[in-house]
C-alpha cells in the first residue's frame, strides 16, 4: 500500500511538472477567443451555498488542474443507525467512509486520445449494524458497512475507440460500478439496492463489489444511443480462499489476485429518451447473465449423497462445478415535473435467479418508487420507498428440515425481506442529510443466531438512521 501511494504521488508530481512547463498548443483551425466571450461558470467558486464542494476552488488551483485533466475529490459519508427492536440485540452504531478519488484525462494531460486513468480508495471507520446487532443478516442495513481499514478499491485505465462506440477498461475493477445497477435504486441506504444480495451472498468473498474490487477486463459496445452491450471477466475471488471475514484477508485492497477461477458477467441494455430535450420519459431496460467457473458446495448433501444433517454424513459437502444466474432490470420515469429534466416520479424493478442446489439464495427481487423535487422549494431532494426480497433456496431450507428430523431442532429458514423509506435532503450543493427507516423481516432468512443455532429465530428488526454526506 505504501509503494502504491508513493507511485501515485510520483505520477501526480510528474504530471503537474509537465503541465506547469507548457500549455498545450492551440488546435489548428480553432477559433480565437473574443473579448466578448463569457467565461464558463466555475462550479467550485462562490460562497458556501453556491459551490459544489466544501473546500471550494483552492484559490483557482482546483479548476486549473481540471483544465489540464486532473480531478481530485473526496466524499465523507457518515451515519448513525440503530435497531430499537429486533435483531440479536438492540443497539446503535456509528460508521463512516471517506472516499478519495483520482481521475486523469490522459488526452488533456499528455495527448493520449480517449484514455482515462482512475483510482479511488476508502478509509472505513466505525462499526456496522448488520455485523454487530442483526446477526450478519443477508440484506445488509447499510451500503457503506465494511470492515474497518484503509483500502484501495478501483485502479483502472479506460480507452475509448471508434468515436466512443467501444470502451475498454482494464485494471482492478468493481462489477457493481456498472452491472446490475439501478438509477433509482441508488437512492437507498440498504446495501441490497446496490449490489443485490443474491450475488453478495452466493459469490466467493461477495464478488467483485464494494468493498472488494478485483483484477478484470470490461468491454462495452454502444452501436446506437439506445442500445449497448457490455461484458467483463474478473478474478473470481477478490480476497482469495480462507476462513473468516474475506475483507480482512485483503485488508489493503492490493492483493491483485489473478489465479482464481474466473467470474464473467454480461449485460444488454436498451435506453430511451435519455436526451434532456427528449419529448418522452426516460427509461432503461437491462438483461444480464453471469457465470463463475469455480467449485460450489451443495447446500444439502455430502459427497456420498447423505444429508449434511445426518450423523452418518462425512460433513464434507458435495461440490458442483460452476455457478450461473440471470437477471432483469427496469428503470422508468413515469411522470416528470413540467420544464424539468430529472424531477418527477421514477420506478425501478430488478429480478434475479440462480440454481438452488449450490446457492443460499435462489431468487431475488427488489423494486420501488422515488420522487425528486416533490416539494416546490426543494428541487434536488429525493424521497423513496423500496422493497427487497431474498428467497432462501429449497436446498438450504431442506437442510434445516433435515436437522429437525435428526433431532437438532432449529428454525427453518425461508426468506429475508426489507422495506425502506428514505429522504435525501440537499442542504447545500456539497452536503446532504438523509433520515432513513427500514424494517427487516426474518434476518438471516429466519435463522437463529450463530452463537445459538438451535435457539429461537432472530427477531424482525426496525432500523432507524441518519446519514450525512459531504463533498470536499
């Protein structure tokens, strides 16, 4: 991590020296600026209520760097969450995440047409509600919850080709940056509305998604404004095999593993009315599929065909070569505020499925509604109501029934679901406050706590919280 930091500082210093030494020559044939030309508005300038970042333009340095292709940013997301009822215990937590971003437009900086270098890192602090009070439930209560550490996340180079019809990205990537993403689902706090629980629960180490990215290659082709297709291949286990929390097996995010079975995901998207002046309402529809080439343990039977709950069982689960799944997504604005581009009522729906014999969750669905600009004097506020459902697979459920038949009484898991009501208030362009309410049904799918597996099921949990986000 130290070597990576030194290398990054050296790259920035070298770039800054080149930028300071000379301005890029004018483009041949470009029109000369006139005295009457209006300067472009600087979003970083102005008072606290006007600029888009808390720290402003750094005396003009920030906008100068961006003119030469370098963008630096930091976002602190902090929250308090508590469960006054339910879970394995009642409690409250504080957690936070400082995200640091580095983007370098290589065309502006060194003349490399269509190329971009991106890196971001996290400083994760506090403690998570799901890990501490909800029994490590499936639908994690917060999308910033993770083990406390400072870690590299993304580190990639992207190249645009054929007049931007083709995009190639290579390096350390995260699938949840681009795949299975919902525009309207991104407004919610519960993590499942981002990287859905059916993937986070079933893939090794949770898959290449926050907080663990993985080395990979992504290719995206956009032959028209409406149609696009993207596919990516990743190292199939970001943290590598082992026991315990996978996030602690690669606490720095610099393992850069390349020798695990591959994970491949592909997505076809159709987008309509995306232009600001489009007459119709914008919408996006996606179909996706994924395949993992590794070995996956059977959820019920051992290698000899006996139930894993049978005292005569070897206790070693049968294995299946490979795993796969499919998903579909809809994002659609259904009503727009007059003379507004993105204010109005939007809906989203996501559905996914995969085999039951080798996965804890075999069916998943989420959906909801959001409204941006509901209050006349609050055009950037967003209110949302979302619902998510993760079905425990028939194989895992049957194992619970087998346990009861062999005298090991324990709850039979069936599903976990969550309802979330949230409101994101734009206090200033760089600051949002987001009160949040969740109700989680059947945490861990209706199972008992890990500390008392034959005890009663974990109680349904009411989760209350407040999040603040500041852009520096």
